[in-house]
C-alpha cells in the first residue's frame, strides 16, 4: 500500500487556500474561532505549571507571558493569544 503522505515538504500557502466542503455548520479555522473555542479539531491550550515552592523564580516570566507584550509574542510565533477574559482570569491567579 503506498504511503498516504509521500512528501512532507508541503507548500503551506496551498494548504491555507484549500477549503472544506460546506457541511452546513462548518467552522473555518480562524484566529477568532480558535480563540472562542468554536473551532477545536486542531487546537489546544498550552499550560504553564509551576511548583508552588518555585514561584519566586518564575513569577516575572509568567507575568510577562500574560502581559500585552507576551500575548503579542504568542501571536507573532503563530499561536492564538488568549481571549481577554481568560487572560484576565489567569493574571488574577498569579497574585
């Protein structure tokens, strides 16, 4: 049986232009649909877990991660930044 994918050097621009046949309630993969959770097949949250005894070592990094500059960096590298309400909840947990 031939491999399903024979060449992994795929042109990403070509992939972005291919659509999905409209199945009635299809959701397109856009920043807004990933952020609001309506498009979830290929999305997931990325968690930052911290040993409670080490907060003093990582607090500045975590604070940066949830700052406007940190969220801009998240977007710059191709991820979807947290929605403002979720970001505010995470910031409130930093203390």
